[in-house]
C-alpha cells in the first residue's frame, strides 16, 4: 500500500488538475443541466431539479444535430485513417534523417495560427459538409499520423523479413503481417479521429452551412447567443456521453470481434 | 570438403562435391556504411551437410547468412543455390528456410498459423497445409496441446521448435539457422542442439548455422568455417580444425590451446607449435611448478610454469595437484602441430 501511494506521487499535479479542472466543472455542468430554464431574468431557475432539458433530445431538431455530429465524427475518423495510415507507412520507410524532416513538415501546419488557417480554407473551399470535414481532418491528421507512425516503428523488422523468407510477396507481407500488427495504432487513430470529429466546432462554425450544425456549435449558440444555460449544459452532457461511448466503445467492439473470431 | 576463397588459407581447394552443391558463394563482399563486413568470401556447401559458421560477435557471420538467404545483396560476388545464380533474387524467390536469432514468430498468429504461413502464401490447398503442419510439428516434437497457442504463451524452447517447424514446413532444400540456441539456457541448449542434429539427419536438409559457441559448432557440424573480421579463415571438419588449425586465431578460438615458439621447446624449426592441454602428459621432459589449478568437474585444468613458458594441462580430476607442486610434463611429438607465425594475435 505504501508503495502504491508513493508511486502515485509523480502523477500528483496531473491528478490534482484532473480533479479540479475536469471533474469539478463536469459535476457543475451536470448540475446546471438539471435546472429548469429561466422564466424571467438570469440563465436558469435557481433551486430547481428537473430532467425536462433532457426531453429535448427526443425532439427531432436536437436528434438531427446529434445524428449529424455522429455522422461527422465517423466520416472524419474514416478520412483520417485513410490518409494517416499510408502516410505513416511512408514515413516509417524513410531513413532516420528523412523521418525527422518529414515529421517536421507534417507538424508544421499545427504551428500556424488556427484561425489564419481556417480563414485560408474559407477562401479556398465553398461552405458545406465537405469543407467542414476537410478542415477537421486537416486539424487532427498530424496526431493520427504520429500515432500510426509510432506503432509501425515498433514493429520488429525481422517479422517482415521472416515473412519474405517464407515466400510472401510484398503485398502478402503487408496484408498478413504489417496490417494486422499495426491494428492497435489504426484503432487508436480512428478513435482519435472519431472523438475529435464528435467535438468538431471550428470547422462547422467557419466552413459549415447554418443547417449543418454539430452539437458543439449548437451548445455554443444556446449558451452564448441565447443564454439558455440548462439546455446548453444538457447538450454538453449529451456530447460528453457520445465522446465517452467513442472512447470506450471502439476498443470494446474490437475486443468483441477478436473473441468472436477465436 | 567445402572450398574457401581467395582470403582463405585453403584457397584454391577444388570442391569435391560440385555436382551436388547446395550453396556456393563466389568472392562475396558486403559493407555496411562503408565498413566491409564480409570480405571476399568463397564457400561451397555440399548438399545435405550441416555446416556451421563460427566466429566472434561482429565478425560478419550473420551477414553471411543473410546474404545466402537473400535478405542482403552482395556488393561484389555471386551467390548460387543448387547451381543457380540467385544473387539478385529476393528472399521470397530463393526457397530457403531461416530461423532468426529472435525466432521472429508472428505474434498475432497461433503456432499452427505460423507454421502454415509459408505453405499458404504458396497457395497450397487447405487440407494439404493442415496435414503438412501437423507432420512438421510432430517432427519437432511440439505436442498437440501447444499447437493452438500464441507464441507469447510458449517457453523459449517451444518457440524455437515452432520457428524451426515454420522454416522446415515448405520443405526448403537449404535451412539457415542464426544463432538458434543463443537465447536458451545451458541445459535446454544441449537438448535442442541434439534435436537439431536429429532433425537434420531425418530431413537431410542442407543446414547452415552461425554461432559464436565453439562447443556447439564442433558437436553439431559436418563442416565448420571459422570467420574473423569478415573473412573465412579456415573451413574444415571439426576434427581437422581442432587438431590442425591453420592460424593461431583458429587454434585459440576452438578451445584451450598451448601456443609455444618451437625454439623454446628445443625443436629445430621456426614458427609456433600447438598442443592441446589434454594432449600433454605428466612425465619428465619439461620440469616446472603448478601456478594455478581450476576444477572443472570431471577434469582439472592446471597452469604449469616451465622454464620461460607456461603450459596448460588438462587431466582427470582424480589427479592430486595443488598450487606450488613441482611437476614435469611431456609433450608427445605426434600431437605437436606447427602453425605459421603470420596472423598471430
């Protein structure tokens, strides 16, 4: 027990931050979602406790937004995976020196001002779903590439050599060795893309059409344009549920498929 | 008897088994980043032989094995497998089985799937694959209970058997073993070595093994090639190498060696002579004093200071020798082997 406590010490500042800046505000958010909407002045009716805000999810409008958000998330995750995996493969095939240069180039757009970049895209692409997806993929792609690249770099090169020695063609080596062994990295990259996509805000805000709204944009609108805090908090809780499902559900589905196959 | 190339003391020896050669290297060289790792090596390996390339770490023996397997392409020279020039062919075209030092088992596949890999990529029918996989796993002695496990669920010895089964499953004419016993403990190593010899006898596959362990090489092989700094110094039968080394390096690398200047022994010849510690007899010829005694179970190894040279003597442990004891040694003439002074280390 003594060992466990001392082992936790280095993680202390991070744990304190999680408790103070994540769990605390989260509890507060849930509490706000349980207030009744304001009837006169203010943002909610103090002293009330009700689930009426959650009934809004049964409403077609909010359900449509939630559906669009999930669709966006899945599309972004798929696009990210389709672009990041070949890029990660290419990166891992370079010499150590070239890998450093290429990594720098991939990360460079992240150092540019986010708004400047979005403004540039706005000038370049017509508003719509495609522009939204491209912007969000553009934003999350470097992280996904790094995740996949790290996974591929960890693959024992003798495994591929062994496969070739056993008679496998380059395609067979990829399909039967590289691809299955890099699956953890692919799942993580997909999960990253999905969670990023579910929380998509800047892309739809700057590049989406008004009827192509995600939950994040909608809750921003409710909270800061209309002052409907309980509804905004309810939408935020809904968004958090979606992200949690994505974070835990993707590995669970993969695990289930593995067990079924065995 | 294999032949070795221009850098070797046995250069020019005609291969007596040319008609049945399994592997031939002709003046093969390879460099990593400008540093020559394999230097002008020629070697002919007869079909069905168990050949071991022996040498210290970094001498280029694994590189030589990879050149045979096609994992590396020589900068100079040619590689022949069954008399066909395969120098430019990649490993998947060479039909050579290889057991890697770390076994390189596919962690996401079961034992059966690992062993079936080489057959499946060749498009063999499922029923035939299953039959062949079971046959080869029987051959290496892996029990049916272990066949559906993943490599991570197996011991080092079991993993070694799977790697061997996988390399043998598609019936290659040549099997390459890269330090196959290096990661096993001493007891298991001897057991697996004996099994390797049994499997080699049964399958008659031409086997090329690399190792740095001289006992392993001498005990397992029909032919041993000793390598140093990218060069094959001598290729011979284990007996020849041990009794008649052509360089001081080979003499020292293959067990304990007494290397003495011939003139110090009162011999009317130049150069250095070799006599192994177990060939020295307790007698009258060279009086001296015991300066160290090491107990080795069945044997004792004693160091004896004789005039101006030290001799190492291996004798049965029943001998009663202690440090400081006076002793006289005989060096039987029939066991003295002259080695040229060149190449001394």
